[in-house]
C-alpha cells in the first residue's frame, strides 16, 4: 500500500521509515505535547496526548569534543614553536570578542542537537506544545550555602597570586602523601590528579607532593585519589539554558513552555516511575495518565570523520604513522548499520583481518566483539546519528 501511495504521488518519504501524505486525509488532528528533558549527555523526549504516548527516545550526545579541540590546540601551538610555514598567533582575531553571544563549540553543538531533534519531531507529528526542562541552580551556593553579595565575584582564590599559591596554602605547604613540610626546606611540586587536558588547572584537580613522593608516584609505588568530578555538566547546562530557550522561542513562538526539575521530580514520584531521561520527558509532557509505549528509540551522535592525519609521536627514522583508518574496510565504514541473522548491529570497530566489533546501542556485543565481515549484510550507511529501537522494561506503574 505504501509503495502504491508513493508511486502515484499521494505521499512522499520524509525519513527512512516515515511518509507524509500529499493529498487531503481529513482535517481532524489531536493535540500532542512534546516533553524535552534537556541534558548535557542525554536528551530525553516524549510526545503524548491525553490518552496515549506516541514517541519516546533517549539521545546520547558526544562528549569527546572538548578533548579533541584541546588536542588540536596543543598541536597548533606546538607547530608555531618550530621554524615552519605555519602562521604565528594573531591576538587581534579572537572570535569571542567579535561576535556577541558566541559560545564554545562543545556547548554550541549540544544546543544544535536539541533543536534538530525538536525540528525532526515537529516535522513528523502535529505537535502543538513544547515543554522544556532545563535545570537551573546556583553552583556556588552548593559549595557555600552562606554566600552573599560580592562574595560571588571573589571566589575561593581571592588574595592569591595564582592557582599554585592557592593550592600550596590550601594544603598547608605539606606533601599530601608523606606530610613533609615545605616550610622546612622540602621541595614541593604541584601534581595534576588527572591530565591537564581532561581536568584542567582548577584547584580541585591539583595536589601538593614533595619531590621524593612525586618521583615515587611516577614509579607506580602508590596511587592518588581521583579528582572530584566537578560541576562541568551543570555549568554547561547553565550556559545552554537561556540560549536554547531563546532559539526555541524565536523558531516556534508560543508553543514553547518551561518547567523546573523539582516539579518534574514530584510528579514522577506520584506515579512511581524510575529516574531516566525518557521518563522525565514523559512527565514533562504533562499527560501523566497517558498509556506509555513499550518501546523507545535510542539515538547516538557519533563522529563522522577523524581529520588528524598523523600520530603525534614519530617512529624510528623520523617516520610519522598515519592516524586515519581507510574509509572502508572490507566494504564497511565505521558505525554502518549491518544485519546478522535478522538482527541489526552497528560497526564500532574494524580490523584488516576481517573481524569486526559489532554492538547494539544497548551495549550488547556480538561474539565478544569479534565477528567475520563475510557474514555481515549492510543495512544502510552511517551518518552523524545512529538509531535503534529497543523494548522498555515494564515498571508496574
């Protein structure tokens, strides 16, 4: 039937599994509400009417962008220190100072992912309301409940010349492993708990060690406690919130409404639902008595291409090893959707030996991550978002 509609011009495809009619099919449409649980790592989405849920999904966002940009910056600065053809740094060409409202790439791409998902759903479904939950709380107040007034501008490092001096004072000028006192002539070092690329130079990623303990740590004689996770996701959401809402209101107008996390939590507890991004989105949509779907769409944003041509380290003889794998290995690309025995998988890893790492978006691996490419059938090529449908475990609600 669908092929006949397409062939006769009555409908057209608007996705791999969705058609839209070009002929009149009736003017009666029900009001649908889209609930969006905005997130730093996961976006929850749910489309409901008063009686039925029509769409449910969780979208996993990329978390490697900051790391990739840091690596790129490291290589760029290294090139400028050599006598090469690369240009010198120009301090009059800063994008942040030229464009009002500029956001870091890692934040910008997450906002775009939210907007793109909403556009996709509005294109396919007659959505009349969009309700967005974007957490908003005072991060400094979490650290210090008594903070007031100008203390917000002063911060923890007020009165110290730099971060190193602050960390030395915080740790009382003592080695945090053997308690050697730096004020008695012991040489002290400032050590990163996790790499500077990942954890940065913030004080809670730094610790004081004496020279001997620092050397012993590098020999593997003891381990350090990991740095606190910090507030990176919450800080990013605080930055994203106003921009995301402004863009949604500019594009969709009066359809857009907002709610708050504590209201969502209270409503979720009243109907005894587990805490997930998707169930929060269902609660945000507001139709708590609607019959829920027994399946969801899992979506994952992936990297399309690795642009780094060579490894950073040189091999013997000054040879630089290639960092890019061939675009196709045995006819398959990274993140292609493939089929094995009537079940769909994704190519998460390829080997020239012909054995691939096939996984589902639920985390399941096929044959412990090693399956012959000869037994694989291509379903469709990869793009920036890979999708899979999965059943939802009953909650008893």
